[in-house]
């Protein structure tokens, strides 16, 4: 790896950590950067998953104040998140990438539109306060599992998917939803590290450069997210999600 390539990865990692903490989708920076230095797509995807995972942990520290009071909920969804992430990793290692690549852009765009139309959708599915506890639990676990499945396979815009799904089924402020998103992203990252470090074609040099940068960016981004008004935070997430989805769709086609 040349010095110029290392600098490119370092800058991409810093930006990805910041973006992941605020809106999600930071892998749109690091994944292309890895491709740009000549890494094969699958190796870049696997290495990227490992490289951005530490940044999620830093985001949790930066937003920990908004996790207060969510302890019981977190304990309930941890097994669901871990199972979904493991399933996503197995999909990547055992299925053709092309099929899922065509689906991913629509998932990301759909998530952004879901968050944008959250109020109207709640009128259709029922506001969290109006839904029975049992139905609310099923909806929460379904959203977490599907997002974790996606995150284990290809985590670009995972944050957008998580925020959209969680905001639809939880009666919480967007800041608290974003904090929970950070924690779940970190858990999914732990699974990808465990699986891909053993079975995946990891480029450890690239991971060593990007991972520390995502930690710094993740902490700073989480602090910024806590200070943004809910309307601004939602607009940023929706805009970035639509951008990520469009770019991925163009790339897939």
C-alpha cells in the first residue's frame, strides 16, 4: 500500500465514522475507497465491514446519554440483532453477490422514504402508543432482524435502515432512536468481525488504516447528532439515504 492510498483510506474512514453516527451510509465512502486502491469487490466488502465496526462503538459512547432508560428494550433485541447479523454474514459467504446487489439500492431508498413519510405510515400501521404491546414487540423484533440481516451482508446505509425501522415502531425522539441505532450497529459489527475475520478474505492493512479513523469520526459524529434538531436530523438522514441508494442503484445497473 502506497502513502497516497493510505491517506485516501484514512480520510474515507474519518468521514465514514462521522456520517455513520449522524445518518448512516458511511460505507459509501470507505467501500469505493477500497475499490479505488485495487481491492476485489468481495474482499473490499468484507474488509469494509470490519473496518467501520469500531466506529459504531465510538458512536455508542458519544450518544450514551440517550440510551438511558432503554436498558430492558436493548436486552430484549440483542439476540434478534445477533441472529440477523449472523444470517447476513452467511448469505454473503454462500450466495451470489449480484442478486443481493440489485436488491440493496431499493432497500436503502425505501428506508429513506419510510423515514420521510413516517407520520403518514404511522397513520396506516398505527402509532406506537395505539398498538398493543404484543404487536409492538413483534414489529420491533421484525425491524431489528431485517436490518441486522442486511447489515451482516452489506452494511452501507445500515444506519438509515435502522433509524427508519425503529422510528416507525418506537414512540421515542429521533435522538434516542439514533442512539439505539448506534448500539445495534455496534452489535452487528461485532458479529461481522467474528465471522469475516475467520472466514472472509480480509485485507488487514486496509482495516488497520481505516478502523482508528472511524473511531474518531464516530465519536465526533454522535456528539454532533445529539445537538441537531429532530427535523434537521431527519432531513440529513433522508437526503443521505436517497443519495446512497441512488449511487448503489447506478453502480448495480
